[in-house]
């Protein structure tokens, strides 16, 4: 649910935990714990907090986008899943989108398309769609990305298959060889 600062303050009260402080504690716990299970749980929490735009400024300050980008390719399958979900939740914001694009996000998300984990693939395809800008479109619709997503468009999993087809339909427009006589061009 999207919050306003007023609603957030009302819900937490005058002595409630400060949202920034709580997020900071999560980041510190993620950085300091040795437990894989604890890391996964904290990254899941950070991905959930990434859903609400009221948290974006704090997540940027705490470098949570860097944590997500790093864990798209490092750690367990579960960490990949939560990192991809976090990126997906953050990438519609203009500032976050720009940061993700400038820091190798397209490449990392492209690699996640090869995951066997349904949620990772769905978050990756969705993120790539959200990250399309006039400047990023060529990279996002590169031959490599289109080939990987074309494979996903043939999957038995209907969620992945349908999302891949939407990506291809909306963002991949192959150059078609036209009959020059019908285009009015004569040779």
C-alpha cells in the first residue's frame, strides 16, 4: 500500500520506529549476518519496502539498489528472487530507473532470464519492460535479450509464456522485408 508521510506518522505514533532507522537496521543486519536464511529474510523485507514510493529516497540513501543489483547474480536462488523483485518494485521511479540502467541492471536482469525460478524470470522480464526508455531500448531489445525472451514465449508455464509474449509484442519489432513494388519503390 502506498503511504503518505502523514499516514505513516499517524500509524507509527510519536514514539514509533522511524522508517529510515528501521530500513537502516535491516541493511545493517543484511550486511552483518552470516546466516543465509537471515539474509534471505531481510532481502525479502527490503524488496517489500521497495514497493512503496515513500521509501525510495531512504532506500537510495542506504544503497539498497546496489544490494539488489549485486544479488541478482550472487548468492542463493532465493536471494536472486528477492533481488529481482526489489529491482522490479523500484524501477518505475525515474531516479531509480536511471541508476539501475547506469549500473549494469539490464545485463544482470538479462542473465536472470536463464533462471529456473519462475518469480525471478517474471520479475526480470517485467523490470526490463519498465526500464525501456528511448536511450535503453536498443540494449533491452538486443538480439541476446530477444532470443532469451523468445525461448520463454514458448514455455509451458503460462505466466512466463504470456509475459514474454507481451514483451515481444510491445518492445520487439523485427525489421520486415517488404516487397519493394508494394512500397512504391522500383528497381
